[in-house]
């Protein structure tokens, strides 16, 4: 866990108000083939891997719970034999939301994140359009 400051406001000569974020690192397994496709998109679209995934997670969290559940239920089943480890730092609010979605769908947080990746990659491959 790390702490980051969103803002610092001076209230008086001796008092300050701090708005902080707790940042956690989560790691999860990604099938090698999926990771290869993801890295190709990052390279082609000039994104840092973790920045793109954070953007995809943010856009996923903006969807309605029903839309989120459809994506998770559609994309959670995948083989993890040939896999790589991916780590990403997320603020506590995002982690909590991902955990709630995982609990609601009876899957792991890793399953939710992999589902987001597969959904976005398939959309990119199908349409050729890059969206966040």
C-alpha cells in the first residue's frame, strides 16, 4: 500500500487539510496470448500498459451494474496454463468497486480485470477502433 496526496489545503498557519488516496498494487495472471495482444495494442496506440488498463477499468466502472455483469459473465472463463503475471496500482475506491463486482458475480477480482481486458481487446480487434 502507498499513500498519495490528492490535495493539500492550508486552513491556518498551523493547520492543513489533506485529501489522500490509498494506492494498492494488485497482481493477476494473464494468458500469454492475451498479454501479447494487449502489449501490441499498447505499442500501436502509444500507451503504457498500466495506464491503458487503468483507463479501461475506469470506463468499465462507468457502465451500469447490469452491463458490468454481462461482461464479467461472458469473459471470465479462460485457461491460465501458459500465463504471465501483471501488476497494477489502483486507488482503494477502484479496488473496492472491483471487489464488489467480483462478489456480485461470485468470481475473483483477477477474473473481473481479465474480463475487462478480453472485452476491450475483442472490441478493438472486431472494430479496429480504439476506445478507452
